[in-house]
């Protein structure tokens, strides 16, 4: 018996597919792009918020169509869902709904299918949270749409043919980031870690407002203590990215990297080297933790924590009264919103908060302030941070804004370095006067109303157009991160990536696998933030997350090793050498509690 011709889905009247496949679709009303084909688009238009954000511009009659369509789809009959010759009515007309049923659809047994999926997960020791992965969900949808007769991938296809295609696709997808680097500038971030064999490895990523991109990880054991060699390594990577795109290079504050950063700034006269703010704050907390009163408090708190977590019944009792909270250290994630515009002000606010916790008694807080000021002045205070503070409309137009000479010097040093042409700097100075006085478009109602609502770089993009020269510099300064914590992660479970016993081809394959895996995960995280509308201050003392995914994540972390491994068709050299001392990070929570209690003797 022949089958009736399947009628086109009405959803295509309200969305467009984005080549090369029909799984990425764009809403005609709000231009939102989502994966999952028209199945997810139906929920977008109906406003169900099921795995996708709701459309904010869909007409009521069209929304009603899809609400009814999904309600109809969800109705269950005794044996199967059977919709034939039904209609959904709306103001724009009547739409015919027709669905040809297969035997599989009529007699679906979800329990059997799920049982087989779980059998695969259990039998291969795959992590349970695999089922939460958008990639896993997307795979099942595509397999379901293909239907019967799908030939599984061969061993060769998985490890060779399609791995190469995946690398090529990732490299193509990164082009969108490269175009943003030209507009916004970017930060090259690097940070070292030590594997289980004591080798020193360095991760390199590039951060911009459009997201973070993983470049490579290199075994730097032979060069990590040599400032000149680290400079040469950083210089090569800046060249690879494009000197005109790199506004800032962020590393930790180790003496060899400080020397490398200075040499880099001497050669690359337009970019800045900055120490990682997170590492600097970590050192500040460690220094404060060495003060007797805090040292004793931390030591006692560690003993209590160890006792609780080593005794199951005590831990269960604790969890009954902690509302699900754990004794975890707080961390700040500055990847969602650029942190550079906020760090300068945040340091001042932190000092004031500490003083308040000590009842404004200088004798009690002056030692803490001295530690903060010493680290800030020697390491963390940078012209870029001062310039970002000055150009941030949220602070600049505050009634209490009164920049001191330190801020102004930082501002003009930044202009001098980023804009070598003196005539352009004169033009920028004239445009700066209009910004300071909120003149022309800077003083329009919309610009005023959004000073503390839009990200500073986006605010300048919207309202700085009458001063193109200043606008370009401001957007680049205000879109920077001030931390290299994005490079940190628990990579130790994948030490086999760095073993020398693997042949060159296998090492090449592992490098390609890491490149694909890491960038896919970064892209998924970025897409999740965009879909869920996640926004928060990157440095906000009252908005600290209890978990830092970069450091505590434990599922399948891995790294490549070679400086040239972006070219998946080439073999890679390996550097090796001495370990790097790991920094203690367990004092955050206890020190935070002590400071808030103001327990100073």
C-alpha cells in the first residue's frame, strides 16, 4: 500500500533554516537562532520555555496556534497518538495537521529504548550526566529523525574521517570569533598547571565578549623558568592570533612571566601585559591568612571540615541543617561579563567593607589594608584597570565619582600606548570632554537610563558613535577580562594525553580530539548563557557562586601538548621538564568568614 504525501510542517511558515542543515533554525519574529530544528522552534513560538527561550515578538494568534498544536501532540490515547485530518484555527487562517504513522510510532515502547540507552551508558562506564549534554540530546533527535536503517559509524570513521571533519568544522566556527576580535579586541590568557608526572604544562585561551576559545596546551617544563623563552612562546602565539587583535596578555604573577610580559610589551608596543587578578587576590588572601588570628581560625575550620566529611553520619546530619549547602570555597567567574571595568572599584569597595566589619577601628583593619595595598600597588594596579574604571559609565556619572591623579595617569598612559598617532590622541581628548560633560548623544535620555543597565562596552557601541576614535578604544578596553582563571581546570585524569609511549599518529589524534572537545564545551556553555539570559556582575562581593566549574569540574578533562597542533595534519614536538609548585586554594571560605566576623584581636 502506498503512503500519502507528507504535508509540510506549518512551523516553516514562521522560521528559516540556516545552512548547511535544517537543525539550526531562525525565528522570523525575533531572529532567535536555536538548535534542534522545528521541534524546538515550536516550543519557542508557543512560549513553553522547554529547552529554549520564549519568543518575545510572536503575535498572539500565532502563539495560540502552537500552544494548541503542542497540546494536541501531548494528548495520549490508549494505544498511540493519532492525529489525522485535524485542524488548528487561528486569526490568520486554518491549518491542516496531518501525520503519517509508522508501526513504530503506533506501538512505541519508550521503556525499552531507554533501557537500551542506559545499558550502553552502564556498560561503557559513561558519566550519568551525559544525558544532560545538549550534544547527546541533539544526537538522539537526529537519529530519531533519520529512522530505521541508520548504519552506525565505523571505528575508522570515528577515529579518523569524522574527527578530521570535526576539527575542520571547529576551525570554521572559530572564524566568527576572529571577526569579533577585530572589532572588540581580545585577551590572550595563559596559566600553568602540573600533571601527575610533575611536568609543567601551560594552557592558552583567547577571551572576547563573544566567548572564550581554546587554542592549545604546551609542555613548558623546559622553558617555564626562563623568562626569555616564555616571552618567545607568548610572542609566537600573539603573532598567530594577530597583533592587531590582542589588546592584553594575562598571566600569573610569577617572576619569569613578569619578565616575559615586560619583554613582550617592549616588542609589541600597542598591547598590555597584566597579571591575573584572580591570582593576585588569591595571594592577598593567603597573606591575610598568615596573620595569627586568621591562621588559627583557618586551621581550626579545616579540622572541623575534615572531621565532617570523613564521618558519614556527621556529614548527613550537617546536610540536614544546611539546606543542601556544602563547605565549598566561593569563586568568581568573570567569563560571562568582562571584569576589567569593575575591578578598580571592587577593590575600593572590598577595603571599605572590611573596615566596616571591623567597626571602622583602624587599629583592627590597618594590617589587612596594608597587605591589600602592597599587592595592589606592586602587581594588580594597571593603567588598563584605571582606564576601564574611568570609561565605565556606571561609575563615571556617579555623583561620588572623583578620579584622582592615579586614575588619570592610567587613563592617558593607556591612550598613549593604544593610539600611537598624536593627532588621533588629540581628537580622542576632545571627544573625551563630551563624554565627561554628557554632551550630545552621551546626554540623551536613553544613554542616561542605560548607564548602569548595559555592559559598558555595549553602552559605548550604542552611544559613542559621534566620537569614533574614542569609541573604538573604549570598546576594546571595556570588553577585557582581568583574569586568566578560564585556563584553569582539573586536567589530571587525562595525563595519558602527554605520555611519550604513544606513537606520533596517536598523539596527533588525541590533540585533535581535545581541540574539538574543549571548544565544543566552551560553545555549549556560551549558548546556554545566551539562551537562559544569564547575567551578573563579574566582580560582585554579594554575588559569589559556590562552585567554579573551571577548577572543580571532573568529567573528562583533557589537553593537547604541542605548539603547532592547530594544524591537525602535522605531527607535533614535545617539550618536557620540571614541575610547577601548586598554589593552595583552600583558605577562601574560612578567611571570608573571619573577615566578615571582624574577629581581630
